[in-house]
């Protein structure tokens, strides 16, 4: 895998039987591997604000960490069969977020890595939605390939 990658993140939320939301982001990012951990780092802009948020995604085996620093600040930990709580700080205030991760799947190839995370999302101790994140990391020169 090259250092310069394109990152595609698709998030789905399900409330009951219905698809409540689908959001996809594609952005340039940097990838590296250190001590058996994979890292993807990228900057995120928020509409209406000048400040950006630095995102660091780290994963290995059955754990994925997402750290946001800047306009939004949070450290979310996704661990299979475990619930983690965190404070999600935004310019509008903080909320308590619970992440109850059911499954993390990683598919790794020479020029592409796919990560899928299924979890339940809680806000202030109340179930909000069942969610799925699909992340696709590809070498920039190989992004058009499927």
C-alpha cells in the first residue's frame, strides 16, 4: 500500500426496518503501518466553519479507533462485543455517545483495504440507531480499479 491513498467512508444507519441515513465521503488521505497497526490520517472541513478537523483512524484485528481533533473533538473506540462511551465535543456543545460494536471485518489486499464495522449507537444512554461503516482505502493510482 502506498502512503498517498484515497479513502472512501460510507456510513449507514438503520432504525427498525428502514434505512434512516446514508452518507459517503471520498477524500485524499495518508496511510501508514506501525507496530501491526494500520493508520489513515485526513483533514475534514465543516460547512460554515473555517477550522478543520484532523481525523486519525487506527485499526488492528478486532479494534478500530477514530480520533478527531480540531473543530470536533472525540476519541471513539470500536471493539467487537464491547460497549464504549465517549464525550463527543462540537462547537455547539458535548454529547455522551455509546458505541456497542457487534462486528469488525477487515479485508486486506496489496493495494486496497476494506473495513466494515457494525454497531449500535447510543446518545445519552438511549439507543439511537443500528449503524454500519464501510471504509475503503486504496492506493491513489489504483482507486479507479474495482
